[in-house]
C-alpha cells in the first residue's frame, strides 16, 4: 500500500522555517567525518504498554486546539492504525480547518476507506481547491474516476499549494501517464512545487525527477536539502543511499536527522547514532525529527528513547514519538 507519512506537513514546516538556514541549530553535537557509531542491536521485545500510551497520545492530539497537531494525528493514524480509527478520519473530514480536512481525505484515499465515499463526493465540491484535489485522489483510489481529469487543471492553478498538492497526488496515484503533466511543473516558479513534481516523477520511475532531487540534496539551503532527501527516499529505492549517506555528517543537525530517517526508509540503520543524539537535543524540532528517524529505522531497542519522547513537554514531539512507537509494532500484534 502506498503511504503518505508526516512528510507532507513536515515539508511545509521546514520550508516555512528554514528560509536562509539561520533558524536551524548548528553543531549541537559536532558533525564529524563519520556519523556517530551505531551501537549493536539489543534484543528487546516490543512493549505493548508503550504502544497503548502511543495510541492515547494520538487520541489526545486529535482533540488538540492546534489544527496542525490534529492533521499530524490523522497522518499518524493513516501511517500506523489505518481503518482501526476510521471514525476519527470521518470526523476529521468535517473539521473547519482546511489542513485537517486535507489530511483526512488523503488518509481515506490512502487506506481505501470505502465507506467514506459519500463524504468524499461532498468534499469534491469543498470550497477549498486543495481539499478538492485530495478528494479527486481519494475517489480515484476507490475506483471513481469522475474527478480525476480535474487534476490536470489544478496543476495550473494560480495557488502554489494547490499546484504542489496536485503534483503530490499525481505521483501517489501511480499512473505513468501523469509524467506528461508533471514534467512542465519541474520549471514551476515556486521551488516547493518543482520539488514535489520531481518527487512524483521519481515515484513514477522518471530519472529526470531523480536527478533533479539528487542535485537539490547539496543545495546551500538546508531546508531544501531536507525536502529533497525526503522526496528522493519516497520510492524506497536503495540505489540512492549514497546520496543520502553523505548528509549524515551535515553541519546542520536537522539535515543529518532527516538523512538518518531516509536511510531508515532505505533499510539502513547507519543514522541510528544520529537519531540517539537528536533525541537528547534541547531543540524540540530536533527531538521531533529524531523520533521520526527512529520510526523509519524500526529498531526495537529505540523504545527506550521513544518512551522518554512520549513524555516530552512539546506535543509535536509526542505525536512524532507516538507514530514511531506504532511503526515498530510487529505485524502480528
């Protein structure tokens, strides 16, 4: 099953907060020629009680007054709990905040929540075009293609967020013909839209998209480096590990933590030591990124760090930790 992770909102927050890189923490733990040593795996069981704590945190985030936190909670449900929490997804489709409705509709489509089709048809006429884009995606996933052609029009929308979300869903739908729509978007005046188009082209097997992203992993702007790495790792093609590995020693801690996360998505725990250091950071953004890295690396011995992050004073860190804990859960449990 295709998955969208917390990357959707993480990309937005990184680009909003990393314009010139000055707002990122530098050298809280000093990067070296080699990343921190990866400790040997400890043979520990999965802690079901910790998973229950994580579920409680997700439920708490769903009731947050902050719409971004609610949207993160929906994405966490999509990534880990799926149809077990279909009621929460349906409820979020009625949320007054666009970002939450968008996340809920994307979740419904990603996990193929068939019973949500009546609500999705209503949201196909939502006042916000970005929600309509998500509804077209979700309905397409459920076999209803009546709104799918509208995505070509949304790809030329005057609003960058609409174009960007359209580029995103075109890649997630897995239709190779979408490359014809995405290729002109590589030249979009908005760099975030261009990068999303490149990610989707790479998802669809285009080397043009891959090469564009590889070039951006060495961009002088650390925010764009992070976005490019997340996009490059999305198809989970292990051939691009070398382009990610180099950033495990990046001067910007956040960049190194994203590299650790992407390496995890590529079935490597080489960034585990980076995540351990990030979990001890005084910066809440770094702690959040560390939690997401642990979830991607999927080592059960990360539970000792995630247990502490689940009690973090910052709710964004706690929801990231909760998601990571649930990602560690063995399939049979």
